[in-house]
């Protein structure tokens, strides 16, 4: 599924941290204390009824745990046919749960009941405060046909569109409004899209139909006799695909065939090392081959964003796959959680690229002291922002034997952001006039970031710019607030004006720079040309720059390279990219 131009444009008008990395829709993982024994389990679905004048709004709160142990949530308003509303600032302290729903200016605070199966509290919106009690739903309860259903198609359904290496999971919500008319909405979790509104929702006998105008999609299906399966077809842009739904409130399982399965044919060790300068500890995983010691080693440096050691995003774990591949080839690998993420301590929110470079130097010092590692054969492999960090570390330390840049930038921060905006919009079919308008809007935004150091003043000016540009109708408050928080961060201010060329011009160790031909976030021709010229200027005698055909920013085979495709692609990292890295590293670590 491809979002319509307006939705895609909305996602990239404000370019920031996630835009340069992966436009991931996942809730950022943050360092949190471990859950206290005996505390309530939040995961699952919670239903509640909110009195709104003479009406009753039936709400369903969905809470899930992310890999670092924190929680993310969405809320559905069944009577209004609105699904997947983002829940923000979800926190739990002892028996108290608090969260905001920024897009509607609401908040909730409640306490767990003694049996832990209920949450009693108050919903506050504007000047109103209303009682709201949530009850834990039994597993699978959301999938059953509601007792007050007017049609057998009502409930929650799971399906997937498959083909050409893509698998897009879909979740369909069907209910009815107060006029007993069917309403529906569609989620595409692998694209980070929730609550696409449906029109023309109808059931005639066993026949079921709906349309999603925002993506120009039409579905026609037939319910089986047991009313637990809908068999049908999805038509989008005149292309028809088979699409069946099963009644269930549990998303279909992710298919990631490259994720390695234990037991591994190598040693795996959980490690902790310190950055004494920053007074933080960094947690990671060290994988070491079997055989005669010492081994050459690689340190993996992740893309921008709050990444864990596996660089987890949209259901993929690229660094897990890359580390497994390299270790099987005889190369030890250290990968670690960014500061303030997962099990690492420190302040992620106020860290810049230079701070992350300091953490990479701490990782280098740790490996140099490790008895199983050949300290003269330690290199750095950086993806995207990690490709900015690797040259910085190499110029500060003579102990870096080689570096690999995966989609590393050669352009300045702002230049790359403007270029990726243009390429993504063009790929989505946006016309030249709209692309030019977006470019001008982005440039004005970046100018404001440079001019205004006070966050409150910057937010006010950005709000005025959104209003004057006519974007206010299509930019949800939650999205606006999230982008403003990112743009006032030290990271973005640093990144916007950072030029990677000076560090590259001082890099004398061997360098491999790889880009995917379909990379829209760090376009290959412009960035590789800059990298190549900088290394030539440095007098570096051992470097290689390569554009890999058909691959995107994550080095997956993708139809167009759009970030909206990443989660739907089953491949995590193309074999030719994995082999290009390992073959080059092995040549540069031989005796």
C-alpha cells in the first residue's frame, strides 16, 4: 500500500532525526528502570466507556511492550469509527497509570484495582474531567463479533498483502455508528500507519465491501459460513491482489527469514563498558568466532534515532543480521545500545553526533583491551549517521584499522534533508510545484531553527509558519509537537549544519563506502561523489566507493526505495551487501 500524496507529504514536511534515518514510526525506546516485582502487567487490551453528554463512547486501549521494556499504546473510539489514535507520555508509577492523547488535547490518570484487572481514573479534556474505568479484556476478546453488532462483519480482522518479496500486514476494524451504519478503518503496521478511514462500508448477505480513498484502494470479499474468514481481493491503482482476512485481534507474525536462530556457531557475550568522560555505561553484545585467537573485530555504529544494539526498526534487526554474518566469517563484532537506550545509561535526548562518537571511542578502547581481539585489526562499520561517526573516530584515533560506511553522508546535513525530501516526494508522484513548495517550507523551517535558541519562541514561530503555509489542516497537533521537540534538540541543531567532508579529508585508513542505488534518504550519486572527492583530497590510497543496484537505504531490495516500504520487505539486508562488507573486511584483515 502506498499512502496518497497528502499523507506522504505530511510525513516529510518536517524533516528531522527519524527522516534521515528511517522515518520509523516506532515509539522511541528510552532507558527505564526494571519493572518492580508484583506490579500490574500493562500489556494487552483494556476497554472502557466514556460518558459524552447523552452519548457513551466505547474506548479500547491497546498497550504493548517494546524491546527495551518500555510501553507504547494506541486507543480506539469504536462509536466514532476512529482507530489507532496515538497515546503519548505513557508512564506508570507504582499503581498509577498516566497518559496523554495529544492529538485531542486529552489526558488520563487512574489507579489499578486490587485484582489488577481494572484501572479507575479520570479522563480530562479541555475544562472537563470525566470518570473512566478501564477493564482488562480477555485475550482474543477484541476479535469476537460485538454483542450489539448490526452485521456479522463487525470485529477485528487480520490479513496481509504479499508478493515480490513484500508482506504488508493489515488490521481491519469494523463497527457501526449511532445510525447503525457500518464504519471501518485499516491499519498498516509495517508502514507505521493506523486508522486509515474507510467509506462505502457495506455487507449484503455474505458479501463485504469497503474503500480506502486516501490510498485509492477497494476491497471486495465474502464471509465464510462460520463468519471467521473473509476471502477476497484488494484493488489499488487498477492492480488487483488476493487479500484474505481472519477474525483475530492479534497481528500476524512478522516474517524475517534472515534473523539467525540459536544456538549460534560462535560465542555470544553480554558486555558493559564505560565512557569515563561522559560518566555513563554502555551495554552491548560481543560475538566472537570459534578458532585460534586473536580475531579481527568490527564495531557497529547505528543510524540516527533511538536505536538499540540491533538497530531495531519496523520489525527488522539489521545489526543482528550483519553481526551474525560477519562472525560466521571469522570477524568478532561488538554492537551496543545507544546512550540512554535499552540497557545503556546516559542522556539520549540531549546527545549530539559528537557524543555518540565519544561512545564509539569508548567501544574501541574496550575492544583494544580484550584478550581475544587483535587490537591492530579493529575497524568501524557505520550505517547512515554511523557513517558520519566512523570518520570522526578514525581522525581522533590511530587505532582504527579500517572503516566501512553504509549509506554514509557526503553532503551537509541540510543539503541531504532537502535532497531526500525531493526524492521521496518525486517517487510518491508529487508534482514539481508541490515539491518546490515543500522545499521552500523546509528551508524556512531550518532557518528558524538556526535563528531561535529558545524552544518556546521557536515553537511559536513554527506554529505561525504552519498556519501561514496552509498546512495546519493536515498536520495533527501530536505530529507537530513531536517534530518541534526534535528540531529544538541539540542533535538536530548540530546535524543541520554538520559537514562530513573535513573528517573524511583527514581519514587515511582503508575505507569502503557502499550506497544502495534506490536510497532516497542518502541519495547515492551525490553522496558517493562527495565521499570519493574527499578521500582523494586526503591522499588516501586505499578506498572503494560502490553503488549497489536495486537496494534502498537499509540495503534491502525494494520496489521504489521509499521508507514506507521498509517494514513490508521481508529481507533485512541483501546478501550482496552482506558479502560486499565481509569480503572487503577479510581482505583488509589478512596477515
